[in-house]
C-alpha cells in the first residue's frame, strides 16, 4: 500500500505538471466513455435488468405462430388460452391480457385512453399490487360480473387530482358506469402504455378461435424449464388442432421469457449495433491516448533511464506508468458522467409521445452504469497504457543517458506502433461513418417517400364507438355512414372515407384465404392483409384504379362480396392471369362468401413507410370489418388542418359521446412512421463524427511527431537541394499511406457491419457504393488536411539549425 501511494502521488504530480497532455487525453476518453455509458444504460434496461415481476425468471409470454404462412408471432385466441390453462401441466397458472380503446367520462369531452382487459390473476402473478384500493376479484372476471375498473397512477392524478377517496366511486367507462376499485403504482402500464384496466372475460367470451390477438402470461412450475414447457404446450396444441382444425391447423405455440418476448428482432439489432459502435469509439480514443503516451515516452526516456540506473526494476516502472494511465482513465470516467446523462436525455426527447418506451424500460445512470464506467476506464487504461509502458522500459539505457542521444531504435519501434494505431483508428472510423451514411440516406429516402399517394392535402383522425349502443354491426355502420355524410358536406372537403386503417398509420387485419380453383393444404393457405373501407377510399387518397373499377357507393355501404386488390396480391395469387372476376374467401370461416375482384390499384403503404408487405392487400366494403376504433381520412382543397374544428363539430353533432383522438395531418402521420430512422441517423452520425475527429487528430499527431523526429533528416534534404514541394509531398505521402491502409481495412469491416443492419435500411443496400466510396473519399480528404499542417511546418525547417543540432 505504501508503494502504491507513492506511485499515486508521483503520477498525480506528473500529470499536473503536464496539464495540456492530461487535458487532451482525458477529453478524448471522457467523450468515448460517456457514449459507452449511454448505450450500456439502454442495454442494461433492455437485456440485463430483470423484468419487474415476482420471481421474474419463471414468468413467460405465450404466443401462437404459423411458420408455413409466414406468421412469426401472433397473439392467442381466448378459447385456446382457456384450453391451455386447463390442460397444461408445466404452468402453475396462466393469465390473459388484451389492449383496446377505453373511453371515460362523457358529456362535453369524453377521453379515449389506451386500455387493457386483464384476467383477475394477472397482476398478482406479476407481484404488482395497487397502491390504493384492491385488484380485481375472480367473480368480477366472469360474464355478467360486476362492472369495475382499475386506474393508473397517471390517470388518477390527471383526472381526479390524486383524490384518495376515489375508490368506490363510479365513472363512465365506454358509456357504462363502472366502480373504481383501485389505483396502480406510478409508471406501471402493463403491457405497454396502458393506463386503465377492466376485467377481460366479460369483453371477449365468445365461441371463436380465429381472433388470435391476446397476450398470455404464464408462471412455470418449480423445476420446469422453458424447453419442457414448450414441449408440453405443443402437445396440448396438437390435440386442439385435431379437435378444431379449421382455426388451429398450422398454428404452433411459442414460449418465451416475458421480457424477451417484448423486444423485437429489429430493436435487438439496432441496440447491439449501437453498442458495438460506441465500443469502436472507445477503441479509437484508446489508440489516440496511446499515441500521446508513446510521444511522451520519447520525451521521458531520459527520466526513465535515470530511474532504471538508480535501481528501479522494469516491473516498478511499468506499474508507475500504468498508474498514470489509470488516473487518466478514472478522470475520463468521472467527466464522462455528464456526457452520458446528456446522451440519455437526447434519446428520451427523440421518442414521440405515442411511442414512449415501455414502463419497464428504465434507463438512467445508476450504480451499475457507474461501475461499468469505472470498469471500462480501467480496461481502457490497460489498453492505451500497457504498450507505451513496455516500450518505455525496453529503451537502450546507455543511448538514453548519453547527452543528445535519440534512442533511434526505440523511436523506430514507437513510430511503427503509432502508425499501426492510426491505421486502426481510420478503419474503425470508416465502419462507423459508412453505417451513419446508410442510416442518413435511409432517412432521406423516407423523407421523399409518399407511400403511394399524395399526403399533403389529407387530414386524419380517429374516433371510437363506445358502449352497448354500438354492440351491433348495423349500429356502428350507420353511425359511420352518418359521420362520412356530414364531413363530406363541409366546405373545403373534397372527399372523406372511414376504415379501421389509416394509410401509413396501420390498422386492418390479416387472414389466410382460399383461392377459387387452387386448393391448398390446411395450414398452408396464403395469408393476406385486408381492410374494410367506406366508399371514396381511393378517391380520398388520390389512388388511381389501374385495372377494373372502384367500389361503388352502394357496395361501400353494404357487404357486397367484392374487393379491390393491390398489384402485389394480384401477382401473388394470379400471376400471369387477369385477376378481374377471380374469387377468394377467408379460410377460417366456412360460411364466408366468395369475394370477387373488381379492381386493381398500385401498392400503397398500409402500416408504415418501411413496411415490407409481400403478402398483398385487399380492400373490401366497410361492413366486412366494422370496428369500434375508426380512422377518418379527409381530402381537402387547401390546408388540411383548417378543417379540424369543423370536422370535430360534425362528429359531436352526430354523437357527443364519441371521443376524437390522434388528430394529425397525413404529413405528420408520414413523418411519425419513420421517426426511429432519425434517431438511428443522428446516433451513428455522432459516433462517426467523434471517430472522425479522433482519427484526424491521430493522423495529425503521428505526422507531427514524425516531423519532430526527422528534423535533422529534413534539414539535410533541404541543404542538398530539396524543394518545399518535395518536403510537402514527403510528409503528406506518409499520412495518406496510413489513411489508405485504414480505409482498405475499414471497408472490409464495414461490409460485415452493414450486413448486420441491412434489415433496418430503406431504399439503400448494405453494400451501397455511394456510401462506401463517399466516406472513403471524405476520410482521405480529412487525412490530407491533417497531414498538410505538419507538412507545412516541415517546410519551415532551417537546414543550418537542424545540422547544428
């Protein structure tokens, strides 16, 4: 300990005397460590922290999949859940949840909330209790049970001012009085962004197995593995397929740890790609600090030689030098904390209000993040400090002690190591900049994409049809028809249409279909996307029917068995044939009519601008899919936002109990569909910019060091007649050689990195030559500028002074 304290005191004095060196080294590291801590906080929240549930390791998410039809993961039909619960032997209990719109209040301004139906045992299974009142009881989760509701903490505060006497009071929920039985803890919003809950069974008790849209949560029995539970549930599912082949043929169960089931493949790719990017930034920073230490080792070679001559062993000298490196690393971690906090704040502000992370994704700079920063600072200290320390103790003692000795052999080794480090910096910078370029170009492509129609004159909003008054399809359809009629009569409105889908913003449904004259094995029927739309859907969007005709007003208001399909579906189901007059029907309903194709339209984006809909889409009369949650799209003759007040007034005039929400122009909808690309673009651009800055500094530092080492050589060249241009070329060539070596090496690494993120790109390939060539040229130009400054200084060497030295 005494020796360590001596090393520590001496290291602090040495670094204080060389404040410029210390400041530059700490600045390089603090930026890199701050960026690493930012991304580690997200990785920690998404993958390392346990899901906030009692005995979280045994809590599973259960799904249904249909691999042959291309359905990777779907919800579970309620009747299948009920049979699973009764027949499985691997789970101690199963619970179910679904998400739906819920309207509270009434009168002047009803509000639509993101709600959920949950089985009575779900929250106890998770180990979450209300902070006020109680949870649901088993008798409340039955058909005809008492009408009760649980509030989120946020709704309790916003609507009821935190009134603790609220339990037992009644509020209107979907136009029906419900008794408030409890308030959940702050931030709790299971499964995601849900703020109000009702018992689920009264909402979904039916005799259908084809509506696979419920989340099932199960707790494994003690000693049961995920694989055993999967095998058990597969056996149950096989028996159900034999009993109910129409709805279950081809479907298989899937068991996943609950937290894992909430994070999609694309999210995993981007999180780990960004984590790899900040690790590259840290490696570049370490290379830069190592270069600084190598340069400083040359200056300190005489000091180190004297210490060795007085009896200091190599291990003691290396330890002393590594102590200095460790202090630099720890200072970098401390100063990196505010950078990490700033990074998390910037990421938080990027998320739109309706796309906030799930409640359990809580990223912050906590004890684990601080320990991570300390750990990587010490690892970084070892990375950038060990090689310079070993180089320092390998110097020739007599050469270093001789007055004017230059230690040429050691200097040559250090020069080669510094060059290798710079090549690595340039290579890593190219990988990051190419990735950033691909994301930025994807964002730019999405900015230019209209989704297959002109979005500028369109206004959108949603309205919800709550309560028993709208239980029947006829009542919902009549209300929708009245609203469309009222809106189309408004000044400035050219056309209006309703569907549960808003183009680009999602909706609609998926189903397997039977194609007339083309039998398919059960479970292998083609799957399509479909929407129920009122008349004027295509006219409102400005989409031209390229073959056949549009839906007529009568068809749009009726359930006529006709459809307009897109080109993808036409090519998929009737390749090389005229699709007009061809028929299909839904495979999961034996009573469904055969639907005739009457028109074909170009492909439009139904879900978002980056959707890869290779299934194809069909647009049917509205009464084929009559929802409670409806999307209204309006074509205007001017500013689309100018009709908002009038449209809301007509909806209220039709029924004042209908909540209106998600009021946006189609341009806003379009931009919200690719907000994440903006996030990816600026994240990788920041990482790439840091890498570029550090790499340029590395090139400059190596060449500056080289010029100072070669003053005598340059003086001799000038004395022998070398011109200023010759000296410039000599130094610049050295810098460009390092840069080109790094660019070539980095291009190989970038090919691997971009293939990892290829699924996230839009309108650009993972091997896009513009990005690779453009970034390579840019890096080369940066290296040229960084080389020119030391080269210019080399031309000012006075040959007389250099020869005298």
